[in-house]
């Protein structure tokens, strides 16, 4: 019989910053998450499902290891989260490992069952883990058995809070029913078995086959070597032996500037490396961006349908201002997406301030810089990036109130902004995750 592992998650896919003014205390969110997890497990056990609550005192890595040591083929795992950040949209969303059709279907079934019980919740849909801030969810990637992450709602939004706290029984029952559906599908053999798949590399057919295992595509290690990738012996790189050949999981190679598309009709995995259309290294702040105005507009709308209602000119401004100062507009644009949550803003980042990148004010007692127009806000951001990335003088008059305070050229790459532009040690990683998604969206990878 399928065993169902349920973990209370404390890290949020959409926001990993400390609590901001106006946010619900995270301690309360943790308490709500644990309470909800316990009710879900109770409902499952009452219906004779083998449900296991992952111990709360463990770190994420320890929890994954705990599940991996106890699970066996046919089991499944859910990471459950009640969010608390103002950056998180209201409603429910389920995350799955990217490029896995089987897991996406299971995520959809779980979300549908959940929302049938609590239709008052808005649906944020089913999302791949590449759409999170870090571009990956460790729980979905590193748990051996099929794993999903459910964001059940956000306490910081009044409507969600009323449902989560006022209808706890229905909320927990909806999640339990979704897990029951998922469990039955595994027991009934509805999931696809292992099979060989075709491979294409930059449009050309590759003579050797790949392997589809539990919905994840694996490619031969020889192909990886031929592409010049030095693959580390890391637990985050999943390898298997199949037919006396070593294969690596395709999704784990995304950090090596590879992009993938899955053609389910022809059972073919298409691999693409960085194309010659990218003139500079993907992480260099100084350089020429490649995303067009239309591509950036469509990318924004895919993440926030209302993003261009008041700021339709923003993509063009990034292209124009980046070109003038020699700053890669793709990176500046991605930074804006991170800082404003795709032009959604918040209580601390106000729309009318036109501060698109969390720039500080001219003095330490100012909460943040304020600009009279979007043009000046974007110009200041571009200039501040240039201050960090190189020692060249500005082309235009200074709009950045802190340009003169930066040690010039101290941060030439996106990673160098971590701990400087933001105290978040993953700040550069989050910007790069958005850049990669933008390039995949624009078909540049």
C-alpha cells in the first residue's frame, strides 16, 4: 500500500526574506502549517491510508533524508505550506519538478481536489519549481519518491486567512482527498513506466537514447561529456545506471546553461545550450541584453496579468537605459521582477515611488529612494548597477542618489550583488533564476 509522507514546510517558494512591516508573524504561519498538516494526516489515517507526519524538528535537508531512508517505490510525499509574506499572492498553488508531465498531472489533480472542498480560494495554478525565486525546490528535486509542494493559502491576505482559520476542517479534508486521489493513481498503475526516449541536441538528432524514469528524463553521461560540461559528483545531480550506462537527470543540468523542452507526442527531449545570440556571459552586468520589448512584455504578463496596466512602457525603458550606459537590460529587468514581484509592489515597495529595485535613499534615515517618473527610477537602477559593475563614467546626468557611495567595479557579476545590493545571500541566484526563465521564454536557451 502507498505510504503518504506529509511535511510541514517553513520556507516559502515565493519569498525567503525576513518578515516585512505589515506581514503576519511567521511564527503564526508555522503554527497554522503544523496544525493543518496534523489534520490532513488524521483524515488520511481515518480512511485507512498509511499517512506519516515528518518530524517538525528537522531541517529541510534532514526531512528529505528522513523520507528517503523510509520510503519505497510507490510512496509519495507532500510539502505543505501556509504562507505569510506580503509578496505572496493570495490563493493556492501546487509546485512540481519542472519538465515532468506525470508530476504536473498529479499536481493538477491535487489542486482540483483541494479547491473542490474550498472553492472560495482563488487558484494560482500548477507551477514548475523553476518559477520559484531560486529556480528550484529542493523538496521536489531531492525527495526520491514523487514529491509536490502545496502552498495552501496566505495568512497575510484577509480572505485567505478567514478561510484557513475559519474552515480548517474543510481545508484539511480537501488536501487529504487530493492526496488520496494521487495515492490511488499510483496503486492502480496509472503512472507511466520506464521507457527509452529520443534526444535532440540544438535541433540535431542524437544517436543514443535517453531514459524516462518516474516522469523524469535522464540523458547519457557521454552526451554530457561531449557538451563540455564538467558534472560534479554532487547529491543534487541524480544519476542512475540503466543497461550498464550511466545517465544523469536532465533537470539537474539546468544550472549548466542548458534548457529543455519535452515533446510528449514524439517522446523526445530537446536540449538546447546557450546560442550565439547571447553576446555576453549570462551573469555579467555590463553587456548587451537580448530580450526584446515584446518578449519582456509577454513574460511580465505571464507572471502578473495586470503588470502592464500602469507600466506598459517599462520594458522599453529598460532596453533604452541599459543601452545608453552599457548595462545588460535583461539583468536589470530581472532584478525589477524580483524586487517588485513582477510589478505587483507591496506596502513597503509602493507603486508611486517608481523605485523598481529597492534602491536606498540619499541618507540613512530614508526608507528608500523616491522618483517622480518610471524613467528616472529605471535610470537610477541602471546607473547603480553600473556603479557596482565597472569604473566607467556615467553617460547621463546622475539620477541614482547613492551612485557616489559605491566602490566602483566591486561587483561585475550578478552573484557579487549578494550581500551588497541586498543582505540576502541568495540575491544573485534569484536574479539569475529569472534571467534563465526569461531566456527560455524568449527561446534564447
